[in-house]
C-alpha cells in the first residue's frame, strides 16, 4: 500500500488517533561496502587508477578484488570518469568489476597501473598507460 510522501502507516494511525507523530529518524549512514570515492587521482604508486573512456556511460561504481597472501576488496563511486584504489598489495592478482550497468570485468590488474578502460556491452577492455 502506498502512503502520501513521507508518511508511514504508524504516522497515519497516530494522526487518526490524535496522537503526536514520532520524531523523524536520521537517514542511515552509507554502507561501508560502497564508500564515497576519494578525489580522483591520476596515479597511485601503491594502488591502481581506473579511467573510463569519454562517452562510456556504463557504470557508477568500480570494484577491485585481489587474491593472494593479502586479499584486497574495495568498491568506490566513479568521480569525473575515474577512480583510485590505494593500498593494493604488491604482487597480487586483481580483477576490476564495473558495477551499475551490464556486468563487465577486466583482468589482470596489478599495483601501480593506470588503466584506461572502454566498455562495450559486457566487455571491458583496458590498456595500461603507466
């Protein structure tokens, strides 16, 4: 059932009973799994930078997952067509996942790379520009 904007069933029942409405609760904090992206870097010695090609209107989030002795997994929002992942473990084998549209991924990704990526359908192609 749909209620008027900002109204809940409890608020409507209290209004009908003549009781005061409860105080609104603050919005829940954003999930740590989808953090806000840091200012978009152009390179990271200890991480990876992903750039999306101009005109690529595909995704809103990018996730980097690395396997190895020190597993790594971070997801950030794209900002100005790029995103940086600091603290990527040395020597880890990583895969970048593009989220928010048709699923696309690219591997291998390594610490210190600056990748320029293009996504067509579900295929991501990336070139190292370091």
